[in-house]
C-alpha cells in the first residue's frame, strides 16, 4: 500500500489537534487527484516535527476535512531533504535545470 504523505501548515490543525483542514487552494489537489474517499488513511506533517495519521472525513470542492487518528513527533523536524528528479531535456534546457538546482542547493 502506498503511503500518502502531505504537508499542512500548523494553522490547519484544530486547537486540540483532533482534526485538520486542507485547503482552500492547492492543498486539496492531492485528495482530488488521487481520488481519495472518506475513510482513506493519509499522513500529514506540519513542518515543525510532527506527523499525523489522518482519516479523510469530507472532500469538498475547495477543502478536505481530516480526522486525526494518531500523532508522533520527530526530534529533528523533517526527517529528510527532498530528492528532486527530472526528465532528460533536449538541448541546453537540461543544463539550465542543473545550474538552477545547484544554485538553490547552496
């Protein structure tokens, strides 16, 4: 089974951390594109070292309501840096992508 993991800012969680709301905006795209249904399990991290196991409750046009099942805290924040992957591009476009990614990594 695929582990579906999404980012949500700390403000997306309720004060008691029992529920969360993704959206409005691009946060709802994964739920709609992956064709998630109520009851499906996803994982949400807040970028501050906490990860939540959530169940999808309601998928609306501009938001997705989640119920928090459990949470855990990582001592070092986000566990790993992202590893970008790109397709082979024609001509000098590939060189440009390499240059930009090198500068961004500094």
